[in-house]
C-alpha cells in the first residue's frame, strides 16, 4: 500500500539555545515525516525537545540547521514575513492553555484566524458559527470563554484552529488542562473533525490515554526521535 | 482586528479606566494651569482693557502698565503738539484705600479720566451713565466693587450708595463690567481732577496720557513720533502682539521675566506631563504584559508585527482621545465656573488645546512605543512554553 503525500518533512533539524558554556543543544539532527490525513503524536519525557520540534514544524521557531518542508514549502529558506503569511493561511493551532481572548465572545475568538487573513468581522462570523456548530457549541457563541468549562473552551479552540481550513494542525498538550472525561471527549471530537482528507495534525502529549486517537506515534528522548511507529504497532505496555 | 483590539481594551475595565484617568489628568492639569496662567497674564493688562486708548504715553522708565511713574501735567501739551495726534487726554491710575462702612479698609484701582471727553471710560455699563461722573463726588464702579466694598457680601452696594476713598466721600453713579485687575481689587472710575483729590498729594500726579492717532495714521507711527518728539515712552494698545511697542505684550513679558509666576505654573504643567507619562506608559505597558500571551497566540496564528502594532496603536489612540476629551471638558467646565465667578483668572486661547493635544499624542506614542517594542520582540513560539 502506498503512503499518503507528506505534509511535513524534517531532515537533520538541529536547535540549540544559549551561548558559550550556557549553550544547550535541544534537538540533535531530527528526521521526521508527517503525512496528510494522519494524526501524528509526539511522545516523550519533559525536556526532550517536543515543544521545540513542533515550534519549528509550525514555523514559529527557526532551526539552526537542517531542512524543513511543510506542505511543499521550504520553510528553512523562507523569510520571516513569508513564514508568517504561510502560518496564517495553512496552520491551525491548539494550545495547552487554550489561549482564547477572555474579553471577546466565543464566535469572535473563533473568527480570529480569518481576521488575521484580512477578512472583515461581518464576513468571518458566519464561518466562525459554522465551525462552532461542528464542535457542538453554537448555542454558546455569544458567551465569553470564562463562562464555559475547560472542555468547552478547548472545543472552542479546536473550532478556531479549523475555521480557516488549515492543512496542518499543531496541538500542544491539548488535554493537559482537562480532566480525563473531558480529554476523551475533546479527542473524539478532534479525531472526527480530522477525517477530512488532506489534513495533518501533529500533537504533542504526555497523556497516554489519548494515544489511541493517533495514526502514528513518534517517541522522543534527549532531542532525538527514538521510535516512530503506527499506533497499531505501538507497545503501550512498554511505555506505560 | 481593530474591533478585537478595542474589545481587549474595554474588557479590562480597571486598566482601561486607569489609562483614561492618566491621560485625562494630564490633559486637565496642563490645560487648566496653562489657561489660568494666560488668564493671570491677561489680568496684568486689565488697566489697558478697562481704560482703552490706541496709544498710551508714559514716563520713560515705565516698563509695564501697572508700574506708575508720574509725569508733569505740561507733558499733555507736548504730546498734543506731536504730528498725527488726534487727541491726548490725562489719566490718573493708582491703588487707593477704601474705608468700608464697618471701618475696615480695602484696596481699589482708581482711574481718573478726562471729564470732558471721558477718554478711558468703561465700555460696558450695567447701570447709570458715564456723564453722571460730572456730579459731585461721583464714581463709577465695576460689579466686583459692589461686593468688595460692602461690609456684608450678601448685601452688595447699589446705585447711590456712599463710601470713602482715603476718607473722602464717593457716591456710586454708575456700575459697569470690567476685567479683573492683577491685584484683585475692584476698579473705580472718576474724573481726573477728583482722582487727584482722592489721592495723597504728590509733586507730579499724571500717570499716563491716552492718545488717539489722526485718521489714516497708524498707532505705531504716531507712537514712534511721540517718543522722538517728547522723549516719553509711547506704547500702542492693540492687544497681545509680538511687538515691543505694544503695551500688553511689554507688560506680559515683564511679568514673565521678572516674577516667579511662569516657573510656578510651568512646574505644574510639567508635573501634569510627568504624571501623564508615568501613569499612561506604566499602565499601558502592564496592559500589554497582561495580554502578552494573547499577542503571542495571535503572532503564532500568523498575525504580522505590523498588524499587532496597529492593534496597539488603535488601543492607545482610543485611550488618548477619550482621556483628552474628558480632560479638556473638565478644564472647560472649570473655566466656565471661573469666568462666572470672576476668579481665578482663566483664559484659554486656541493654541492651548492644540498644544496639549500634541503633548497627549506624544505621551500616547511613548506609551505605545514600549508596548510595540515588547510585542515586536515577542517570540511567537512563547505560546508553546506553557
């Protein structure tokens, strides 16, 4: 069976922080492929470089060395302003702490990626409502984020991440701020929404309970990918 | 994004109000103090407004209108003989004591004008006629005098009432509106001869000569001619100009140079500026810091630095406009109350609101600069760091 097209491809990516004696090498020559229509989960202990890696894959951080091609674009050769435009159009984000703006309504929060692309609020709101409908929160569209539960807020964040139909979705610990039940619900919803062809999601997580929602799992340790296998082949007992 | 920016601003009502308060306070303090200063400077030239004449001829050493160095009465004839002089009339100006009914004393600004032509007479009469000054012991007083010269402010003086100037009887035959004097005392007009009678005797009593140029001659030229011909000092009275010959300008600049008034008011204006800068910059910077993770998220989602800076500028501009508007309204209300109450002095020339607006724009620019700097340098990857 042939593999689907590659959504993101990293080759020999290195990244360090600090200078001189304080220099810390965080990523050591990472090679990683993420395919369209899959959910790839990055697993690993704290400090292993997962967050740095997804920051680079998302185009919010520049690697020191290596090649990075995302959705066919060579990010490692692109200017910062071009990467910013690329992110606005092609990347959706789901953050650990939701990062919803507390002073605006849920539908306005969801509309933000469209506003960033230059769409007017009046044109963006119908799209935002449709996206909220998909996550089952249309009746809460006028509420502010702090009027919703943690699970609901993360569903709003998912609606925001998908409203502009991005092809790459970057998720940073999406269930870390949720209880087990809400975490499962959010991931089920996320999995269903990800069924759309061509989409690729890269999810960083510590939460072993959500690994089953992935298609592939890459395990990191000490700045390196030590294992990358299909979820069906993943040894859950070994990693528990 | 601008609506989102404004909702972010209004959503944090405590910080929003603090920001508006900072700008409002700075606007109010700078506008109000500048206007009081301008009002006070106008009061220094009140005699020029209350005894209007195109040219004032005074003793050579006189530098401002409240300074009186008496001239000889014969100087009037010398001035009248100068080319381009239509008429020249004497004026007595001096601060005198008035004894109130209860025996207490208060000071007044006494003006003695020519009894034939009434040159230098008040221009806005409320009651009575200027011609009544020809009656015995007659004086015209401004409306402030009615309260100031009455022992009971609730029962102000009225037409026909009598009081004493240096123990000599004076009877009110007219009431007028007049600009307040710098010394705060009311104005009293009488004839030149009677004013000399009210004042302690001196060898020379003529304070100034009021002159009008002939038709077709400019006051500047005629004043220059009078100076050349008589050796006296001749000033024009054309309102505040940047001409050294204008008596208003000379008087105001004399007070600016020789008193601590500008330093006192200037210090308060600077304090207003510093407080405005301190509150606005600090609060806006805190507002930006509080929202940094949201700006970081927006940046990660693809918002450019330019877009984020425009959001910050929108927020600062709204705060600036609202704060400036309220501050200016408060200063204007203060001014209206001051004008109604006749004190403290208040005069807001057009340049003050514009100058203060410029300062507020500077304060807002400074406040937004710090925020813009912070957001511009913000690493979009910060949102992944928990």
